[in-house]
């Protein structure tokens, strides 16, 4: 019995060393896994993060405007169509929007500014949280300003493609043949930059909360895309990552506005091509309960 004691002690020591090494290795793996996941996950622009949290109002209530009083309600005007007419109109509208494509080859041919005014007015009919209308549409026509916008975006987009977006995102974009070079920012006769107002200001200077500003402005962008298609113009939806602050300064926009989307608008160039991408059929996008 006594002769085995040193052997047992040695075995116990070896087991303890093995256990501690494995425990230390497991700890290191747990520490490295979140870092690895963070590196694999696509980078997200701070301006594009949803900012609808209203809890901040509780913290600095004195800075915020109190709710407005009641507004007058008026009779609702509505046109009801026969069922056959409803089906025809809905089918025609679908066929119109089904022709919409993201076009990256845009002619420098001038577009009527009245059309731009009308499509932005259409976007402004979008519903918004508590009717706060938290959107600003900045229309850029000046060639020098457009070129400066292109310089800012291409500078940041090169970093996005090489570092921030991650290999999976970049690989998924290859089929679209897109990269950080954005010639359409110079050639398109009009650039529309859509800013979300994370909050507004009342007449007395107090902050006015904008509920669901991210969702509200996104709906307005959808209507704007439909209005542009209806008018016979083309665009490509772009979300220039990490460009918001610099573009906000360039365009002299206030700090409460965050860039959500940029649309180069015009006619397609004669050599324009688009990837032949199918759309999901109805049974893959709709569930009836």
C-alpha cells in the first residue's frame, strides 16, 4: 500500500495538470469565439441602426415637447371599384413594379424637375409614427457636389469591401458585378439622399420625438421607388456604409438627421444591363391563415 502512494500521487498530479490545461484551453476558446463571430458578422453602420427606442424621453423629459392637442377629423374620401376593376388595377400595378430593376448604368440625360417634385411628394404621403413625418429628401443636381459625394462614398466603400463587410457579404455581391466604383453618382442627373430624422424640433425649440422613424422612412422609400418606376425613371438603392456623417456635413444637414438611403435617379443608359435574377413566387412569400 505504502509503495503505491508515490505512484498515486504522481497520477493525481498528472490528472490535475491535465484538468487545469483543458479548463484554461476552454476558457480561451470561449473568449475567442465571440471575437471570431464578430469578425465573421458583416459590419453595420451606426447611422443604419434602428433608433426607435423612446426610453430616452424618460431620462431628459424637460428637453422634449409635450404631446400636441387634438386635431380636427374630417370625412374620409374613398373611391370603391367593382371587383373586376380592382383585379385589373392590381394586376397592372404588379406588372409595372415587376419590371423594376436596380440599374447601375444611368444616362446623364436631364430629367424634368417637376417629375422629381411629384415623386418626392408621393413619398411624403407615407404613414409615419404619430404623423411625425420624420424624413428629409435632399435632391442634388450640382455636378461638383455629386462628384464630392462620389469621392466620399468610393473612399469608404473601398474600405467596406476590403475590410468591413466580410468575405461572405462580398462573395454574395459578386453575381451583381458591383464594387466600390460608383460611376453613376457622377452620371445620374439627380441624386436623392433620404435622411431619417431621429427626432424633430417644436416651434419652442424643444425636441419632438419621432416614433418608429426607421420604419416610417423605410416605407416612404418604398413608395418613392414605386413612384420612380411609374414615372419611367430608374435607380439603384444604395446604403453607403460609414458615409453618413461626412455626407451630412457636406450637405449641411443637422445632427438629428441620419442618412438612410441614396438613390441615383435618371434614364437608363443605352448600354445598361441588369443581372437576370428571378423573384420568389407567391407561394414562397405569402402565407394565408
